[in-house]
């Protein structure tokens, strides 16, 4: 046993210090990024936000809306091949540029993604998604996928330490998913005692990835658009959003009505609800590591995305970054004990 005594930070522990700026308007800020991925050699450009591959978030309907903003959607792994074929035949090749195909690590998962990718050459991105990216089986599966799809961009995770980021990139990943336990409906840290504060994980993992020419996704922990700014400021190449995109028309969550208001259920993929739905319940050898909540229905995701992008542009103007690419170079974090004035945070004041 050993103790690391240096302080690790989450988004709530810091603010970004403002700096002099020559920008006149938020409209001058360029949020687009362009990446050439290390192993696939593919080039991608767009706004580096990704809808999470949760079954209520990473939907085909989400793809159709977010692609208009040049934003990626990691489509969840529970659609059948027949459903994939129907979707692919109903949309343009341009929309498919913003699709990431998610997979687990079983032999059945491998055969399934081979069938999905045989449906269209326009599909370019794979997400190998497990809760614990530290297993030897996961590394071996990543190598197997890389051998089978040498020209596809692969993201893999989740991990939170630099040495594992390096191993995943050297094993074939182009992008590493960073985050254990920060999600709004994840209880991994409570159930297992394992995790890593998200901002420190981003800073340490991005340094490791960029040293090898790889990229990282900050997966989880964002509650406000300011958290995305902190993630990008800390070195993240992409941010993945779940809860911030939940309870919209494009989601597949169950809608319930109470006292004349509409709510949508949102749950973690290791929750009782998810395991009951997809694997017939919680196995005797494990516990749930997610929860189910109800969120007020929020209409179309389009307005939420516009608000998030507006917050990002504003953050860039505060530090004089003309583009999102410049944000990390212009970021100085200051540790704080509070983020905001809470005097009117009571719900009775809000409407």
C-alpha cells in the first residue's frame, strides 16, 4: 500500500483565470478542430463534442441532429444489425461521418461490428467501451480490432492514468477515453472506492497521449458548459456528454408524467435498470454501479447544444483564445473553494 499525497482536482475545484483579449465578439471564436489520427491516418474536422454511447443518449435520432452541428455521436451497442442497416439506408454519407460505432469486447461483439462496417464504407469510427480499461483481455481485443480494421479510427477506454493511455495508443487506439466514476449516474466511486478526479486525469492523460501523437476524450463529469471549457483547457481533445444531453426528444428514455409535468428516466449503463434490460438482471458475482433518475423533459437537444457552444465561445473570449485549439495554451487554472453565489439556488427562486 502507498499514498500519493499531491492534490488531484475535479472541475469544481478550479476556475479559469481571465486574460487580456483582442476579440471583439464571441462570434469570432472558432470551435472547430482538425485531427489526423495516429494509427488510422484518417483526418477528421468538426466540433469535438461527443454524445455518450449510453442507450438513452447515443441514438440514431441524436446523430441526425448533432451532425448538423458537426458533432459526433457514439451510437450505443444495443441496436441490432438490422436496425443499423435501416438507419444507414435512410441517411446521407455526410451524416455517417459523425457516427461512432460502439462495441463491447466479446466474440459476439466483434462479429457484430464486422457486419455493421460491411454495410457502409462511410463508417469510420469505432468505440471499444468498457468500464475498466485496465484488463489484459481489453488490450488483446483492441489489438484484434486494430488488425481487422487498420484504416478505422479507434477510441478505447476507460482509463485514468498516463501509463495506461500510452499502452492503449501503442496497442492501436487513436483516441483514449478518460474517466472512471465522474458521470452523473455513475456510482463506481461509491461502490468500489476506485476513481480519479476528472480534471487531473485529463491533464495527466493528455500529456501522455500527446507525447505519442494520440488523443483523449474526457468522458463524464461535465455539468455546465464551463466544465467543457475546463476540460479543453486541461488538454482534452474531445469531451463526451451524457447527462447534459439527457431528457431530450432525441433520447430513447422512458417518459413518465407526474402532476402535469413530463419527465424522462435516465440511468447509468451499470445500473439495475440497464442490466435488467440487456442481460436479464444483475449477476450474483457483481453489484450495480449506476443509478436511475428522472429528469424534467427538455424538448429538442438543439437548444441545449447551442447553449453549450455559446458558453464555450464565451470562455474563449475571456482568455483571448481565437479558437478552441488555443484554449489550453491560454488557460491558467486557479484553485477555489467555491464556484458561484448560492443565495438563489433554491428551486423556488428558479423558473
